[in-house]
C-alpha cells in the first residue's frame, strides 16, 4: 500500500488573470512533468487544453495533473477564475485537502478571489497564499497582505519578503532560514542562488521574522514558554508549528514571486510539501445511510476500510467519458463492480487512469487518498457516491445553484437536431450548473446557465467540439413570482357518475414563507378528516403547480402551504382526487394572494481607472444599480454594487468603451427582489404576448 504521508491533493485557485495557470505551468516544469513551459497568452498552457480555453486565455474546466516534488506526489487541480465557472472551483474544493490561493501583486484581492476563499472556508481547506506578478507596475506585496486581512478577514503568515519590486524584483528572502533566493535568468526557474540577506533588508527581515515566530509558537505551549524565556526555536520546530497552524486554518503561510519570470515558485512547492495536509490529516467525510441521514460513522482514509469514493466531475474527451473520482476509503481495482448509492445500481470499472491535463497513465489499482479518472461508468454523475456493494453508505452530496439566465437555441438544419440533443446531453453530464429544457409552448430548446460567458462558451463547444451549427435567441432572465398576502380557503373536488367516484376536500392556508426558503408544507390536520396517506399527494400537487405562476408564468418562490382540515369519503377518496382538489385550490387562491414579480439581483464588482470612475458609477445607477462601496487601490477604484441581471446584458463591452478597455468586472447571483412596477408591467406584457403567439 502507498505511504499517504507523501501525498498532497491540492487546488490552485484565484481571480481571472491572477496568473494561476502560469503558476501551474511553472510547477510542472520544475517537477519535471513538462520540459517546455506553455504560456497562457500564447494559448499553449498544458492545463488549458480546450479550444475555448486556449483562445480566450482563461481556464474553464478544472484540469487534473499529477507530479513529484521532494519525494512527494502532488495531485494538482487548476481551476477557473471567471465567476461564470465558479462551479468548477466548488467541485474541486469539495475533494481537495489543501489549496494555493494566487493573488495578483497589483490587483490584490479581486472579486473572484473572495468567492473562492469563501468556498474554501466552507470546505475547511487549508491554504497557502502566493502573491504573484510582483514584477508588474503597481505591485505591492505588503498592500496585498493587508487586503487579505481586511477583505477576506484571514490571517496571512508572511514567510518570505520580496527583494525589490516591479522591474527591480529579483527574488525573495526566506524568513525561516534568513537566506535570500536570487533568480538571475527570467527564462530559467533553476537559475537561482541562495545567499545572504541584502544589508538594506536586514532590519525588515528581523521585524517580520519575529512576527512569524510569535505567531508560530502559539501552536506549541512548550516552545512558547521557551521563546518567552529568550530561547529561539529551531527552524525544524518552527516548521512543525507552521504546519500545525496551517492545517488547523489558524493562519495561511504567504509567499510571493513572479511565475511568469520564474521567480519564487520553488518556495511555494516547498511550502505545499512542508505545510499542507496529507489525506490522513484532514477531517474524515461523514457517512450517510441510503436515505441521506448521517449515520455517525466517517469514511476514514484507510485502504483496509470499505470503499467510499465521490465522483466530482464527468468529462467527455477523445478517449471516452471520464469520471473524476476522489477515493476516501478502501481500494478499487480495474474490473471491480461498485455500487452507485444514488442510482442503487452496480457499475463495472473498465479502466483506472491518472490524468495529466488531457493525457493519461493507466493504473491497475487506486486507494484511499487518490484522485483518479474512471472509464466505463455509464450512469454515474457528479456528486454520486461509489461504495462497496456489500457495505454501502453514501457521502455528503454536492449542491449546485440554479441557473439565472437562459437562451433559446436551434440547429440551423434538421440534420443537426439529433446531433444537438446528443451533444447537450453530454454537456449537462459534465457541468451540473448547465441545464437544458424544452419550452412547453414553443417547443424551443432552452439552455440555462450562470451568466452570459457561461452560455457563450457552451454554444462555442456545440459548434466546435460537436460540430453542431446553432442559432441563438436573446438572453432571457429567470424571473420568479411570489405572494405577499395570506389566504385561507377551502376546495371540494366531487365527481360522481355511477360506480366509484372521486371525492377530496381540503381546507388550507397559503401565505408568504421566509425569504429564500423556496417552499414549505405543513399539515395541522388532527383526527382522520384527511388521512395521512393523502398528505404526500397534496404536497406533490401544490409543488407541481408552483412551476408556473399566475402572473407571467414564472415559477413561484417562498410560499408556505398549510393543510388545516378537510374531508374524505371511504370509497370515493383517492390520492388522485386530493391532487385534483389541490391544483384547483392553487388556481383559486394564488391570484388573490397579491402575486408579485421578482427579478434576479447580481452582486457586481467593477474595477475602474480613477479618471473613469464617475462615468462607471453613473452608468451603474442608470442600470438600476445600488452602489454598496467604493475602494481606492493603487491602480484604480473598485466599485461594489447590486444590480438587476436584466440590465447587465452586454455590460462588459460597454464598460470597455467607458474605460478605454481598462475596466474589468465580475458578477454573481445574490438574491431575488421585487421588480419595480414599470419593469414588472413590461415583463408581464411580453410574457402574455409570447403566450398569445403560441
């Protein structure tokens, strides 16, 4: 069996353009996995292997790569930074033990960095920080450290100091060893020498080193006592303390460099080995029974225990469908049959492969702690648990957000219809935040996603990867409806025409539920007026009605339905009779309950150069945006606002015009809010016209 203490399962995540794919490339070069580094701006990065990634210079899918450093095996996942692909980051963090957060030395803590950091906190992933691009104009390591403290409410533990900055950035000082690492050739990461600290930095090094030691020794009472008595701990003892605090999420070891100029990446690799946890040092995953209830047991990272593995990504490539899987306990062998606890079916593992971006190495077995790709899994989807058929249990499933935008698409010719259906089916399996539906009235195919870029890329994949030429409609906003008033009423469904009839009577209350609850059902029936066996049919019928609101046909949100009383007939009552009664009650009462139209509000984060900030804020106000904050940085102003999605289509092009191409923005779904009356009128009118046309 493998020695799990030398394994590190890590993710590399950041805001778009902070340089994390370049950092991954340098890691692969240093670890001997590749011999020539590819550049993102040339479209040659190893982990960016999709056409769309190479062309746009952004990482869309999480690419998995395995490499060696200092006799340790590193399984690395490079994740996307663009907000429309956050789902990839979330999926990756669910199965990783540690992470490297890459921050831009001039941009600092940018919008997507915050989202990724929040996900990492929720998943309790230990992290180290790499402040990249210190060779850039406006770079400031100390400012970024302060931003990590202020914006992320995190505790960075500074491990190195930069030597020089911008064009004069030559290397770093390692605070633990008091040694300077100087790189002489920006094209060769191995062209460094380790030397003494520059004289003009000695005071700063001692000051920051003292802070480092004071923070580290708090992890060990004996060392703290010795330190307070004037005895400095050894470097090895300090490393143990830093490791302990990092795994406990007490602080985050912080490094700096320039991945593009090949400076500082070795220190990050050393930190991954020294400070990030191995698979046995993270909290074991709680096990659930097949009904989703926690059992109190945990999937211990142990090859001898029953198999527990989580499928966290499905990817279709030229070799076939790959199921990326994290094994938490047990062992899997090529040819094994495993139980998919979600479907209840067993599946046979055709092959096991270790991935390197889009190439692979065949394995005979894999064990607890491994991240591998499986071939031959026909019915396994993202979030499904694979378990020992003789000893089944399930792991906590993944929860994905609902899409906020949809676009109608159609193939340009009839021959493309079937091809498009097959392609979309594959794409849905690969990305749970991407959905496909058919408009019941028009029969059009709708694709739904997390933002314009998300759907833009999907259409691109349809055209290029699957060779389906499609036409696109206008983006549609995912409006919702809700109620504002409480209604108490009753409805009796009675049908008798000889023989057994139908009878179901319900007395009920419909009222607004708490925000973001979605739907609540409660029965206050006492006695046997409505037998318990029919409650499920009543709830199911009301839920099915909520798919279509009475105002403009959008789904209903945040409604509570309470069954107060009713009546039944020993012969004529049935689940169907109560379903019919409930659906009629919905149509009878919802229109009287003060129905209101809701629109998705996005959290918008805009960076603007100083001289354009007035125009940017004015434009956001015109888009019904509500400005939340303005923060001045070294190179411009960061504006945070809430704005309706309906007003934000095509915003990136407009922002570039306003700022002469220098502005940037990201947005993510925040919440639903009532539409202003004039907007609601327009939306309802359009919905009615669409219905009339059909």
